[in-house]
């Protein structure tokens, strides 16, 4: 059971059990920072567009992503550098081509939630042979 540290017992607390619980859920500062960074990255419409495109269409190169989201190659490259720094996408080189994909359980789960309200039921051409729709496409994860 969590308790208020002895050094802080003189501090006026109305409900020590709830304060203890609140402090306990915030104890992993590193994970809290990571989650805040992921949410911050999702807060930009361009980065969110890139992530949704990768999440549903699969691995894409910069030029294909740029076309899909209506941005320049350099803008997409810049956004991908930031997303890579936050551990939200990874790159895989195939000869001269570099393909990007979404990684991370938190990123994938958040994109699933956002997709429910943003994307809807869209037939994906890359999955046409299987008759798959958006809701049947498995999410990419670590």
C-alpha cells in the first residue's frame, strides 16, 4: 500500500488515499514523458496524416507519403525525423528505397482510436484481393 512519505506528512492533504493513488499513477516519469511526446506528435495535422497513412496503407517511402498526404518530400522527411526520434516510426532500407512504418504499442492504439472517428469504413486497394475493409486490416505493431 502506498503512503504519504514521512517528510510530507505535515503537508495538509484532504484525502491521503486519493493523493497517494494520484502520485502512484504518475510514478513512472520516463513513460509519462514518452506518452506526452507521442500525444504532442499526434497533435499536428501533418504528422497525424502521415501516421494514419502508414498505419492503414502499410510501409511507404517518402515520395509516396508526400503524394498521399499532399505535402512536399522535404516536409514529410522532416516530420518523419521527428516521429522516428519519438519512436513512433521506423525505417527499413530496401536498396536505394527507404520505407517507413508505424511502431510502438501506444502509437498503434492511439491511431486505432483516432481512425474510428476520422477514417471510417474505407476499402483499401492494397487489400482488394482479400475483400478487406479498413476495420479488417491488422495494425502494425512492435
